[in-house]
C-alpha cells in the first residue's frame, strides 16, 4: 500500500506497509478483523507463502477461502467449515425426504379423487393402508440417526443460518 494508511496485516504486525505488500490488496485497513482471524488460525508467514505460490488471478479467491475457513475454525475449532457443510448436507437430505413425503401425500389424494374404473382395484381402505405404511417407512427413515460424527445440536448453536 505504501500510502497514508497501512493495510490491516501491517497494522496488526506493527510493520511498515510497503507498496509491494502481498497482504494490502486483500486486507484493507478498514477490515482488520479479517486479517486478525486469518492470522490467528493460519499465521501471517503461512498465508504469505500460500499467496506467493498462487498466480495473481487466484489470490482473491484464496483469501476469501482462508477468511471463511478461519471464521469457521474460530466458531468450531474441531470441525471448522466441514461441520457447517455436514450440517447443510444433512439439512438438504431431510428436506428431500420431506419433499418425497409431500409428493406421496399428493399422489394419495389424487388416487382417492380418481373416478372408479371398471377393473377391480384396491378399495380406499387398502390404498390408505398402503400409503400409510409407505409414509411410516419414510418417517422412520427421516428420524434415523445421522451417520455423521458432527454433533448436529452443537452446529445449530454455532451457525447463524440454522
């Protein structure tokens, strides 16, 4: 940066910010919390080495990833962003199962409203029994404990989107 205000990393590290500072484009002085988290989790030296090894056009994405991972590690030191991903995948699976149950219920309602055909078919009680058994099986599957090792209740407390 080299101008009036040093970048957030040079401020935190208490050093002079030069015009070729590798951190300056990614950690502006008005966002010191970003570098503070990344520094605490990865260390300034490691981040500097990572950025130097990358082509210029990939550095901004790398910094975004480092900030995201550092934030996740600060919230959950054990699982980091993997915990958040696992939680979201579990949530998607549950929502897919709920969608399947809703579609089955719609199908059941549509079948009950169809006019009777001349061929022998199941009566309404038989249809209701079959659909009820299917829905019970789906509900048991939905309530089956997750195979994930990530404690779901802990994730619900840690992540704002839960």
